[in-house]
């Protein structure tokens, strides 16, 4: 149990500091660690937990909490949350005090612009990996395609797309 | 330890009453409860318009910082605002307020998922939910990738990153160090 908690702490504190460009950029590494390195769950389970977290309110990285809970119960929730939100918060607090001095510095603009393509590559990787693990039947491929189309224009709230997917899945249409 | 960082705000601080630790907690608690599918637009409404903790310009500047740093934007924003008004205690109050309800909700959903894992209908429902959540990620990927279409070097870096992470399944840390260094060097040499 202690070993598992230590692993959770190590994984999520590293991810906390690498999450440039928001939480979705670290999903592939999270999946690699949780599924391939530690074998805590299957890729399909990981996608299911990610989906549950998306259906909940609040910040979009609540999947971390859920992984902690799945792997080690409430102590896991505590450790995973502290590890995920602690280090980046400390960095925020420290940088805030010197932000004034460098916010207009040319290197800051270069750093922001230079990280952008990496962020794009990571978000696309997240989308592909999660889709791959979720769409094990044709009907789910169709649900993913429809949800993508619905939310691409931004006119529809993401929650409606999730509700549509849950209902379509529940109905069992298109399943063998 | 009270860290006062009023000097970090662009406009001189007016006579607005700074929020108390309790107000920071309840404000972010409320955000965490209602923020479905992205908290950011709602957070501006609460912080700038409703509670008037920050002016629009202060909010935008603070958000710029939070987007630049690692971690979720909104998580960082809660920490930054808490710290600015009430020091470390304020930062804790805001962050815990923000994640308290979502934590309870996701764990409850996790319990439901575990409990009904063997019921085929519920199983299919969660599979459909997962497929739709994948769709949300796909549309987000298309949106973030779209501005890169006129930027061949950026596209190349993004493609390398994709191959390293999704195909070769390399660890994130070394991949990121190498590609971020290349990306920043390119952006420095040829600013757009």
C-alpha cells in the first residue's frame, strides 16, 4: 500500500510540473504510467475513468482523483490530489512574485510560442490514444464521430454530447 | 506567512474590499459545483463581474500567467487569487474550495461504475459515455491544431511529438525537454 502511494505521488508530482498547456497534454503519459508501467488497470478502464471525470463538474483533471481512488481508496485520493495540484501550485506562487519583471521579456514570448506545437502534439496524442481505447465497437466509433462534430462548432454544451453518448450506449443500438 | 503581491497587479489596487479566506473558499466552491465542461468562462463572470475581486485587466493578466505555467489554468488561477489576497491560507482555501465538490462527485461516479460494472446496460452506457468523451478530446485536438496549419515548422514539431508519445510511447519528460528546446529555439530565431 505504501509502495503504491509512493508511486502515485511520484507519477503525479512529475506530471504536475510537466502539464504545460493544460491537463489534456499529460493524458498519454498518465495512461502509459497507469496502464503500461504499473498495470493498475486496462486502457479501456482508463478511458472509462477519464469519461467519468469529464462528466463531473469542476476542473478537467479530476481523472487524477479517480485514479487515486481506484488504485488506493481514499488515501489514494489524497496522495494523488496533493501530488497533482501541489507542485504546480507552488510554482505558481513562486513565479507570481517575479512575474512583473519578465512578463514582457522577449524570451517569455518565445517560450510560449515554442511550447505551442508541443502542446498541440500532446493534445492530438491524447485524443488518438483515448479514442483507440474507447472505440472497441463500430457503434462507439460513430458516437465519437458525432460527439466530435457536435462540439466542434462550440454551439452545443459538452455535457449534451456526453449525455447523448451515454444514452446511445445504454440503448445498446448497433451492438452485436 | 502573508505574501502580499499587490505590486503584481497592473492597475493600482482600488478601495475594493479584499475577499476573506472564507469568501475565497465559498466563491471557488461554487465555481467547482457549477463548472461543467470548463470552468474558465464562469470564473471570469464570478471573479470580475459578480464578486469584483479583480478588474477585467487584472484577471486577463493573471490568467496569462496561469496559462504560461504548468498545471490547469483554473487550478493555478485559484491559487494565484488566494495568494494575492490572503497569502498561503487564502491559496489553500481557494484550491480546496475548487476541488472539494468535484472530488466527491467523481468518487461517487467511480463507485457507481464499480458497483454496476457487470450490468450490461450500465456497461454499455459507460462505454457510450467514454466514446463521447473521446469525441470531446478529438474536437479539442482539431481546434488547437488548426492555427498551426500555416506554420510548417510548428506542424513538424507537433508531428514529432505525436509520434514520440502516441506511436513510440516514449516517456514525456525527455520528449518534452528535447522538443520544447527545439520549439523555443525556432520561436526565438524566427518570431512570428
